[in-house]
């Protein structure tokens, strides 16, 4: 993380691309198995998914704070500070997971009613209660991943993520069909795989103890350390919450514009999108650690290299994935429409993927810019940029095109595309201006003399 930034991004993102790719492939396979139960079951998972993303988002957001804090201290050669950040992350994890589990289980059914689940409510509650009972496992595993990523160990992160996804993929058909559990079987597959992954992570971090950071439970909670993690973790968590809110709003608009089948199409299609942009997410995740190390070491001249290289790499990958999706959309659609109950969704799903091909390339400028700010400890800036893109631009354009102008679900799809393009370009320009200003200020301070304090 402290060497050539381009090389660091490639080496750190490589294992993450493999791990996240396998995870996304599992999510796709899981949707395929659930689709065999009918469009109502697929829609039920679609209504639970935004709420589940609140849990995932909170844990990933806290993880961004942990990775940023640890990597900045590694850049500053502060081993004790990195250890302390890891210990505090576990304390935050325990508190957050307890609050999440109790809150979501209590309000699950009312939330589904507000989202317009309708006839799919019963299946959604059955699936959701099992999944959300294991919220602590979701938060713990993502926190452990963040600790490993923060110290540059993405290989073990890859092993754990890939192993859990493969186990889950095997369990799904067994529990859903062979054991006759239906949609509950998909939920139990998630829980069992998370238990196994958690056991492996505990072994690495607390028993084997061969990681860079080390744990000693004889410590005093520090407000300063908690604040350092949360100043990135809370805004990043809110960012993921915005994604969930955006998905809830989009689902409600789709139901209003075109009915329940529109939600089923969007649910399945969005999983394809998430799988296609996995390499971009992996590069952005690596960028947090690399940018954090550069910021901690005050090597600000590396930041434009990190930002530009990550963005260009993401643009190329996004364009390739767009072409693949566009060309093979009929074959891909067959994965979700192989039963008589879901066959009628095929034409609409193909049309959805053709529109969304324009979404892929423009993810890169936005996500790379946001993660650069997270690595630098500027969580609020990242939050503002994502709020402008997801809540303001995407939601507003989807509403105007789909509802106000009466273009239906196709208008909502185009609104998502146009909102993403404009928001991502705005984020990119903002990041460029920030980097330029930071370098100029550093050059000025060096000419005037050494700084009195170091940036953490």
C-alpha cells in the first residue's frame, strides 16, 4: 500500500474482484433458484432486499471507516494506532448489530406494508425474519473483512468471501427444493454460510494471530478513536442507507407505474447489474486503503494518480461489461424465466438490460471519487456526493420520466441511467478540485516550513 499506487490498486483489487465476483454469482444463482418458486417469491425477495441492504450498508459503511483509519495509520507508521482502530471497530460492531437486529425484526411487517408488498407480504416476512435474525453475523463478517483490507490483506478476504458464497450456492437448492423449505430455505442458506465464515475469521484474527494488526482486549475505549472511525463510517453507512431508500422508492414507483411484475424484473435485473459492476466496486474498495496510506504518509502527489488510474480502469471494465450484457441479454434472461410462472417476464427483462447498458461505464467516475474521499477521511464529502446522485438526481429523474411524463417502467429505467451519469460526472469534478487544492496547500506549507502537527 505504500509503494507504487497503480501496482497497489491492481494487487489489492485482484483478489477482491474474484471474491466479489463469486459473491455476485451466488446472488445471481440464488435469484435463479428463487425464480423457480414463481414471480411472487422473486418479488418478495425484492421487497426484503432494500431492507437487508440497510444491514449490509451499515456494516460496509463502518468497514470503510475501519479500513480508512487502519490504512492511514499504516501510512503514518503507527502500528499501535492501527491495532487500537481494529479493537474499537469490534466494539462498534457489537453495538450496531444489536440495535439493527431488534429494530428491523420489530418493524419488518409494517415496513413491507409501506413498501407495497401486497400479496408478496407473507413470503417476504417468512424470508426476512430468518435473514434479519442473523444481522450480527453480517456486521461481524464485514467488519473483519474491513480490518484485513485496511492492512492490505485482500487474499484472505477473497478466500472467506468466495468460500461462503460457494457454500451458500450449494445449500440453496438443497434447502429450497430437496428439504422443501421454499423461500425460507434461501434464507437459511445465508445464515449457515455466515456462521462458517465467521468461524474462519475468528480463527485468523483471534486464535492464529498472524495478521498485521493484533488484538488485546485490555484497552480503554477512546472517544478520539471512535470518532476517527465513525467520521467516515457513519457517512458511508448513510450512503448505503440511501441506496436502500432509493431502491424502496424505485420499487414503489414501479408498482404504481406497471404493477408487481415490474418489481420482479427490476429485482432480477439489478442483480445482474451488481454482478457486472463488481470489478468496479473491488477497485474502489482497494482505492480506500491505497488513498488512506498515501494520505497518512502525506504523499499527496500520489492522490491524482490513484484517482485517475482507478477511474480509467473502471471505465474500460464498465464498457466491456455493457457490451457483454447487451449482446447476451436474451441468453442471460433465460436464467430467470425458465419456468412457466416467470416466462412472461422475458421480453421486459431483455428491454431492461438494453437500457441499463448505458449505466455501467458511468459508475466508475462516481464510485472512484467517493472512495477517494473516504480514504482521505472525508466521509461527509462522500456522503453529500452520493446523496446528490442517488436521492436527488436518480430518484427525481426516474419520477419525472416514469410518473410525471407517464413513460412507465421504461421511463424509470432511463431516469436511473441519466441520474447516474450526471451525478457521477459531478463527483469526478469535485474530487479533481479537492486533490488540486490539497497539493497546492501542501506545497505552500512545505515552502513556509515543516508543519507543527501531522495529519492522522
